């Protein structure tokens, strides 16, 4: 592999390890991909993050093709389909963090209980209906839930975060888990107040052009 590809592969490894370090993933759960060349690079199936190397990252074509003898993540389909459908997206992360997954297990959308929901593109984070992991059906449902959004929940499963690059996708995954944690605690304290669509749309506009650390 050339230097450019090695750097991209190392970025995928680093992002996967960041998910673990941030408490968003553990063991072999979750997966990471980034756009590269005419296809994508994705974490392999069943390899613990601690054992990942640049050489283990799997190159795939947008037609789903990959070199013989290597096995991409079982969730490669929605990674590929998101990158095909959304040319502005350069990276996708999938994880099973506690609070996001708890709401996914309940099949609940996350409403506009904090203005940071605007970082995900609109006044809610949708929860896609359940479909078995790795299936075309799950990919279609995820794409629907991601329309106009950068993140979604997957019922009885976990979450997806996408961004222009790996750094932003991981950041959004962390922000979504933080929001879900806050929402869970707020529901124990009382009844969270929901911001209006107009209030969130105003924040969406204010976020445009901001860096990763959008005004808080």
C-alpha cells in the first residue's frame, strides 16, 4: 500500500480505538469506515480493537467487492450505502454505547431536549425500526432515519454517526451518547422541555461554519 492508503487505514484504526477509549464501544462491537479512492476502508469482522492494524483494515468497492481472504465488518452494507447515498459524508461509525443503545432498545427517538441536537442536523435523532444486523433491510431503514441527519439510532441495536471525516464522525457519536445520557437523567428528574423546531432550526443555522466545538 502507498503512504496515502496507509495513513487512511491508520485513521480507521485510531477512530476505532477512540470509540473504545471514550467508552462508546468495547470488545468486537461496533465498526468504522471512511471513504477512500473510489470505495471505502472498513474495520474487519470479529477483530478486537486492541488487535487492529493498518494491514487488517479491509478495502471495499462501492459494489461491495473486497479482496479474497478478508472479511469486512458484518455491517459493511449500511456503511457502503450511506457513502453512496450521501456524497458529503466521508466517514461512518457504528457503536453500542449504553445510553444511546438503551433508547434504541426502547425504540425511542431523541427529541429536541437540548440545543446541541442541532449538531445532528435537525430537531430530532430518529430511531430506525428493527431489522437483523448486516441485512439490506437494516441498511434501508438506517438511510431513511438518516435523511437530513448525521446520526440515528437503530432499534434494539445501537447508533450510527457520520461526518465529513473520521474526527467529526467520532465527535458526533460522543455528542449523541452525551445527549442520550442527559435525556435519561432529565426524565428521572422531571419532564424535559422540548425546544421548538424554529428554535432548533435557528441553532442549525448558527452552527453552520463552526468547527467541531460548535458553540455550547
